[in-house]
């Protein structure tokens, strides 16, 4: 599968602004001077699986908005945060900040110093990203915002104000048909199943390469109605990945046990249902399912405004190209897409 184009810094920051949707149940606190809003993204994160081959690193993130609600200048604004994991003797290490350069102050802690908020409504918005642990029930982000209000306030002043709070991320047990995570700035690969490879016990999988930071969720479901005469069962893979990307690279795999006798991959039907992500982070279809055009028919074999997704390749694994015997007879489809969507295959 070919690589994806790099996203420029300006486009990445624009994507951050577009994707800034508060998850349900944000943690917030208010005072006459400053409002602090901290939202876990996503609220549920699949635990990391470093033992998998390939490994599946997942991440929890927190979108933070600091808003000046007073008519005074806010000085020496600082936001510090750290994580604790409940339910296991493990940690959620600090990975990176997006939108502002925060500093690591310990394995699980970070500090962000902003200086001033100039007048009512002035804001700072950023994301803190932490590596998800391999065990545990929840991650708690404990945070403190401190600042001085007015032209004479400074660090250490007796009237320096402090707010504290916390935000909670639920850790989900890895399951075969779903993965939820935040993707780091450099992008990342998520997959369903143990390794993203279809087997008799896990007969279909979805792998998606996300080129830049985003909340990313993949959910697979089955339908009793057949979407192609070549299949014994129809599978639907729903991608919920808000943002603006060069394109998403998607790989769909089916085990040979899900195919009809004598099935021909050239006759296989794939349909893509376009959609958007609502304020709660749910996928909302925006039109009927569409056949997916071949990338060979598009300029530079890339999706565009007129064809927002395309089929890159079809592949049947046989004796000569199967990495292991488990792959023999399996089908694989590679797609490129500019958007979220629901794929039936």
C-alpha cells in the first residue's frame, strides 16, 4: 500500500480547529476570571496491546480550552496536568501536546505556560495526549490552572488564583470488532482483531492509516442481508475520524471461510456510505451507499472532491503470496478516502 501525503503544519492546525468538538461529559470549572474546559477524547479508549504483532499502541487525549471571562488581563497563566490509572499497577505516560508546546515535568505529567489572556473572550486551546496503558479500568487526568488577574498580578502574589479539576477516560478491553484511540501528530495505524489479519476465528478485519492527529474509532458490524453474491455474510466497517486529511488508507480483509464456493474477487461489490461526525462524536450518514470507483480512473490515483474515496487494489492470497498458511484464500481490499464513512464489503 502506498504511503500518504504529509499534512502541513497550517493544515494540521486548521484540522484541529475543525475537529474541536467537546466529547460528552466534559470536566470544567469556572470563576469570575477564567473558565477551564477539559474534555476526554475519546471518552472510551481501547487499551494498548504491545504484545501484538504488529503492536497496537493506543492513546488517550484531552482537549483543553482556557477562556478569559473577566474584563481584566490574565497574567502568568499556567496549566499543569498528570494522569493516574485505576484498576492496575500501570501508568499513562505523557506523549505530546498539540496546539501549544507544553513541557514534560515527569513520566505522566506536563506543564503549559501561556503568559497573558488579553481581555474578555481571549482563549488558549490545545490537546494533551497520553499513551494508553495495557491494563486498568480508567485514566484520570488531574489538572490545575493558576493565574493572576489584573495588571499587577504575578507569580507568587497573594491574590493569585488557582482552579483544579479532573477528567476521566474509560479503558476498554480489546475486542475483535472495535478499536478507539487518539492518533498522534505523526499519524498512526489502528486495526481491529488481534493483528489486523483475518482468521477463521476472526473472519474480517479493518486497518486504517491516519496521517495526522485525530480522534479515531473503527467499529465492525454484520448484516443478515447479503451485499454481494460472493459473500456468505455482509460486513460493515464504520470509520469515525473527524478532521481534514490528505487521505485515509484503509485495508479490509476477509477470511476464506466467509466467501461463497467459487467466489471471484473481480465480482465483489464494495459500497461506501458518506457521512459526518456530529457534536457527540457519532457518525451520521449524509447520503445513500455508493459504489467505490477504482483509483485507476482518477488523476494520480488519488481521491478528490468529485470522488472522495476510491478502490486502490483487490488481492487474493494464494500459495505464493501468503505470509502464512492462515492467509491462503483470504481476500484483501485497499481503499483511499478523504472522509469518514461506512463501508460494506
